[in-house]
């Protein structure tokens, strides 16, 4: 989890490969209307997000029921959003990719072909509710190379790659 530009897709993809798990990008679950709204520079409302989050939660349940393990990249900026995704399960861990607004703004400015415009970053930071200790988050700084970030996550997960 984290704001746009924090590296969710990149880190999640590398983490999934390292663990031998499936990778899903939460952005794929957005209805077309949400993508159009963000592309036009308008932040999503909670009403826009509920169906999207429910679709991701349904995918988590489907994967779990089939015995598959996955890493899913999703902004999950608010506690209420994470509660929908985790819905009381012990087998789901939240990884918060933590970085400064300046660092992330520089990354977004260099990014090509993504629907999230730089102008929405301020609203994402305003919306962000850092995960609390009761959520058992893994918090990692994004001010490191990708492999070092993945190493830190794997270390905190205490998992052996498949």
C-alpha cells in the first residue's frame, strides 16, 4: 500500500517473483469510470472506491479458497479501505511503502503512460492514514533500491521463498 508513485506495482511484482507467488495490480480492478475520473485529474470519492475495494477483497477470498498465494498492489490509503481488504483475516499482511512527498513527486514527474496525474498526489497524501500497530503492518522506506526493499519485506514476513 501507499500513494501513487511509491512503487507499489514494482515492489509487489518483485516480491511476488521472489516468493513464487502470483502478482495482481489493484488498478486492474478499477471500473472504467474510476480510471476516467482520475485521468481527468479528479480524485476518487469513497463511493467510487467501495466497489473497487470489494472487487479486490473478492479476489483475495477467491485466491485463498483455491490455495493460491498472491501479492496485490493497492493504494489502500485509509484504514477503512484496508479493513475491507483484510476483513479480519490473519493471513493477510499490509506492506506500507513509505516515502516523502518530494521523492514521490519526482518519481511521478518522470513516469510515462499512467492514469494518475501528478496533481492528485497532494490529495493522496491528505487522504493517507498511516497503518496502526494493530494492523501488523510492514513499513519500509522507499528510499532504497528495489531489491533492498524486497529483502526488507521478506525479512519482516519471516517466509521462505517457494
